[in-house]
């Protein structure tokens, strides 16, 4: 979907950042290409098959082990209109970098890195290779990140007709800054005595852009005391059964096996809002496929009552007349649910609408 329909896939962005390899097969010919090349290609034809996607073992490639001082940083980011991930993102990103202790300072040196950004209006996710090359071998600082962000803004360019253009562009810069911010905070003080070179960043002579002085991204916290009168109303409470549902261990009705000699039912619905029901005919094929009975209001020994509401009683089955489209006319019983559903779909209801006034549509 990401390659053919330009779907803003989160998975494609992750696979691109980790340098995944795509195995394709066309007839008897097989080839292995990078995810970046795969996304840039034209859509696969009907003879091509995507066989597999291979994710490299970065622990082995980066030679990361308990005996080394190297560390692999890996983070994924996405922002969408709804926070639970059930909406297409404004922008997604996957950032990965190898860092190690700098021999000449207290900071950390950026080694091999991969930055992928997607879903910002482009056809597919892209690698920010120029930013990767710029940061490789450097110690993250405010000045370095400032230049990296400027370079990133020139790469993640949105079309003019893209919605929330300025917001999406700022997200890319924010993701990159957040990824390296903890490394900047760990560096030693600047020669002027200001932590993280803050005075350097605030220098108008160096970083004056359109009359505005660039500033560090900041964070804040606000605590609000709630009225305890209606406690625990308003308190975050874990949903009962959430753990067992999320783990996939909860048993639903469809998970319960049917007992021996169990019969299954399917309703036959009215397709007319107001009509006389003269009869129901089952095609011979449906009768042969395990149909046991057709139950209508005539088979009810007592009252034909489905439910009682404030507007009065409602019948379980339509009697001589249907009162609305979708009303139950009969229940078809068969040996399996599949046979019941198929027979109910094939049932033919004989209607008579002669001398009946048209129903009122609301």
C-alpha cells in the first residue's frame, strides 16, 4: 500500500530507517533491493510478488555488546489528529543512531545514523541522508542541532496544497531535537559558563532569523487540584478486563465451541416497509443443505411478543403484515451457521401490497 497507493504507512517508515531489504520475485527471477529503492520504484505488476522483508540484525552490525562502550539509540514518532493511533498521521519518523563516548570531551559522539520521515504529503517516506552525513562524527550541541534542524527543513519540504503545512514542518524539527536533546543536556558547560551553550544560541549576531531570536525548546508541568466531592468520578481507572483483552486470552462467544447436535439459526428479514406476507419459499438447494425448520409467528404457542417498550409491545415476528423494512419474518434453523445464513439469503418471501396505503416515511 505504501509503494502502490502512497499510503502514509508507519511501518514503511520504520523499515526504511533500519535499512530493510526487500526480496522480490518476477517469474523465475529473484532480486533483493533496499526498502528505499523499493519505495521509489513504480508499482509492482501482476507478475511480481513481494516475497519477504529482511530486517538487519543491528546488534551484530553495530557490534553492540556488554563489553563495548557504544550504544544504539532508536525511537519512533508519530502525531495524528487522534492520539490512539487510529488516524492517519500528520507526520511520522524513525530515528536511529550509534553513539559513543568522545575521547576529547565529556560529550557523546554520533556515529552511524539513520533518519526516516514520512506521511507529510510526500508519496512515500524518505531518508534524510544529508542530515545523517552532517551529524556523523559530531558531538551534539545546541549549535550542531541548530544547523541540523535548518538542514532538515530544506529536506522535508511539503507541497503548497498540504494541510497544516507549517505544523508538519515543525514536527520534523521537534522530533530530531527531542531525539538528541538528552545528549545535549549531558555535555559540559560552555567556556562562558552557560550550560549547553545557551548564550551562544541567543546571540543575535549568529542566529538572527527574520528578526526573531531562536530559542531552546522548553517543557512545562501544571498540576490541577480536583474537587474530591465526587471522587472517584474524573479519576483515571483501568478498565475491568483490559489486561486479559489486550493479551488475547479473553474468550468471546465465537470462541466457544458448539455442543454436539447443536442447531443454528438465521433470521429472514422483511424487504418491504408495509406488505402482506403470503408465504415463504425455500429453494430446493437450500433445503438440501441441512435446513431443519422455518419458524414464524404461526409456530409460537403463546403471545407473539418480542419486547415491551414505553411505546407499547412489539412483535417478535411479523404476523400477517410487515411494519418496517428489516423486521423479522421468520427464523431459519439449520445444522451449521453457514447453512442457516445461506438458506436465509436464498429464501423468497411472497408479498402482497394490493389495496394497501403507502407507508409514511420519516
